[in-house]
C-alpha cells in the first residue's frame, strides 16, 4: 500500500519520509472497511489519509515500472511508436470486454463520493469540511472529465454506495448514460466549488487553489473547443472559453517562466548536481515528486535504451519555426534537414563483402541551430536508428523508430544505472505549469475574438522569447498563412492563421507531455491527421540521405525519398467511430441501461 500511494505521502508538507510511513501505518485504512463508520470521518487526520489516495491518479512519469502520461502516450502526430513490433494503432480496434479507461475513473469517483458524504455527515468544523469536500470534488471533476472526453455520454453518479456490502463491487453503477453536457456542467460546479473552498495554503505537491484553477483552465478549454468544433454549439463554446480566461487570470500573474525549458522535465525533488529542484521552479503550479531509493519511475529507461525509442515524426520536426519566426514554407534561413557524417572507418562485411562506414556519428547540429530552441532541447543532435546506434555516458547504445532521439527528459548528471534501469529514475514530473496557462489563455482569447497584442505580450510571446524566436504581433501571426494549415474551423473551412500559429506554439511547447496532443486533436475535431492517407509525414522520420551517401549501414530500416519510413505497408485509417471510445462490452452486459457508442459493434 505504501508503494501505491507514495505520491500522497511525499505530498504531505513538513513530514519526513520516515514520519510519512509512520503516519500511514497509524492512520490509513482501505475505504472498503470504513465507509459507514461515522467516527472515522470525524477525524481530520484520517480523512486526510483518504484524500492522499487521490494523488496517485496523477500518473506523471509513471509509478514504478508502470507507464506514465509523458512520452509513453504516443498515439498522436508527434511520435512514431511501435507496440510489439508494429506501429501504434488506435486505442481500440474492437469493442473490449473491459477497459481501465472506464473502470478506473469510476473507482475513483466512488472514492470521492464516499469522502464527500462522510465528511458532510461528520462533526468537523465547517471550514475543515469545506476544504476536504473541495479536494474530493476537484478529483471527481477530473475523473468525469476523462470519462466524457473518451466516451461522451456516461452515467453520472454523485452519491456513494448505501452500504458496505456494495463497496467492493468493481463498478457500483446501473444507471443509464447521462448527456455529456449535463455531466460537464456538474464538472464545472465541482471545479468552482474546489477553487473557492480549498484552503488558502499553497504548495506545489498538494491540491491548492492555483492547481484547481489550472485544472479548470484545461477542462474548460477542452469543453469549449469540443462544443465549437464537434458539437457546433456556439453559445456553449463561448461560455466555456470565457471560463478558461477567468481561470487563467486567477493564476497567470502569480508565476514566472523559468529560463531553462528542459529543466521543467529533468529536475529532481531536491537540488541535484547544480540543477535546481523542480519544486523551486517558478513556473510549476503542481508536480509529481519522485525520490531516489523510495519512489521512482521508468521513463528514462524507456527513452535511453536499446529498444527503439518512440522518436518524433517528420511532421512534428517540420512544425517548429525557424529563428526568423517563419515556418518551413517561407523562411529565408537554410531549410535543409540533412545531417552530416563525422568520423568512422570503412569496414568490409566478411559474409557479404560489402563495405560500410562504422563508428561514425550522424549529426543534425546545423539544422537544429536555425530552428526554435525547444527542438534542440527535445531531441538529440545525433540521428540514430537500427544499425546505427548512439550511446552517451549514462545511456545504453540507443536506436530510435524515427532516427530522432528523445533528449527532453534526460538528465546528463544522473548515473548510468538509474537512467537505464526500470523503476530507478527519480526526476520529477510537472503536472500543471505556467506555459499551459499562457497557451490556454491565448487560445481562448483568440477563439473569442478578443486577443490583443497586450495579451500576447503577457503570455505566449514569453514562450516565443524563451524559444529564441522573435516575439510576434497578432497581425504578424495573422499574416503568416502557412500553406501547411490542414485543420478546419466549425464551418469546414481552414482555420485562421492566428489559430494555427497558436496551436503550433502549443504543439512545440508541450510535445510528448501528459497525453496532451491526442486530446487536443480530439477537441479540435482533427483526429483525421492521424491517418497517413491524410498526413503522410506522420509515418516518416529523419532525413538519412547523408548516411546513405556515406555508406552507413541502412539495410535494417526502410527509406522513402531519403527519410526513414516507419511501418511500411501498414496504415491507420480514420473513421467517424474513432471520435469516441467503445463502451466495454462487460459493462453493457452488466448494466442493461447502457448503450454502445456509434459505429462500434
């Protein structure tokens, strides 16, 4: 149990790790043993113990050897991912018997409902009650948000099981599906209650008012865009974009951008060999802490191993602006993405008699030097692939599915063993941070038609500056008109240049972060971008033409016009059914009131 909920124990401000363990042993009980025990809920210490279980729902970089939401969630146009030797298909290709996407949120909703009802009936002081209920409602909102974005209409249950015998059922639900708008309206109520009633005390590893507002901004941005681009409900879209602006205004001036983009992703819980602790990063609102030897993750192992890492796509690489502030189509800088070969010696294969260049380094330092600095902080200068590996002091000999390595999360000061061993990494994960707030604010204001130059100067222009890019005016973004625009507005026409550039900035800033890109495509009604028939560059990787010319061995990869071709002969066809996940068949069998989503059989 300690391992499962350690995030909560680390979040307890002012307690050492040892005292946290004592606290757990003395005060934590499984919910299934205490739900109708009114005396339990009269103890603020015991209630806090139950609240702490909720922290484990924020996966960050993962729990132990389990996958997290950064890097591992590769179903997007940003990464080339393989699963069991084949490319990443849709999350569901058939109706599953069961699914954690459905089961896990309802388990946590049940937990939240139990806390809410137990605390409501307790003898705790009103202010203490409100704080606990606010934290539970915040987390209930987060779980329903995840359900709705995946399934649409879902059963809405706001009460706890009535007796202890029903608590241990995997899902205590026999209700019909509730209209998604009704559910999201309840989510908004929970979020507003949370931001108004969580205690004023703040902390980057605990639920706080600022974290509640940051979550409100994320959830309302999804709902606003979904209403505009999917449901075609302009009144609802306008209302929710306004809620985004309101939530961002509550926090955006309390934090400042850090100077080092990569430090958001490779910092530790305490200062480590010259890199400040993530908790001291002025940009971070809420984070998941890890601790060496206590609670660790496996992200560094998976992104630094001999198993091909899920590198970024050519489509993602080409999305980054050049240092003149222009996209690939209009930049006056060198557009080449061809690398150069350094070193190595020619050797003859004794079996085939063919000569190849061995021991060379294939670098794209020059192409990176003229692009958005976030790109060089995200991928390595060296290109590596099957047959042409690359090793650093604290990594294995690595290969990449696309040729582009993943640098973003690696900390060069952490040793070989924690970097290359499962469940040994201890870098910390940001969960809500200022860049997200700036991006949400700019997008919402642009969608409302109220974005000004002053708004940009106060928010996303700071992201441009950190990336080494000229700070644009609104008019300059409107004038770019990149021919690569391939997303549609609510009427079916191409989206505006302004929105495209804000979305570009969001993509480059948050690449591989927290499964954000996939759900952005969902809310923008743009999942068709994941079909290579519509967007062939999502199955292409790095330009390796210089490697071919230098006779580096490329026999183990497929090449298309000089670019690594991933999943040759495979496809991922988009149809309307992909817009929603299928309801697990086991739940439909259990609950005869449930109906299946469209196009799923």
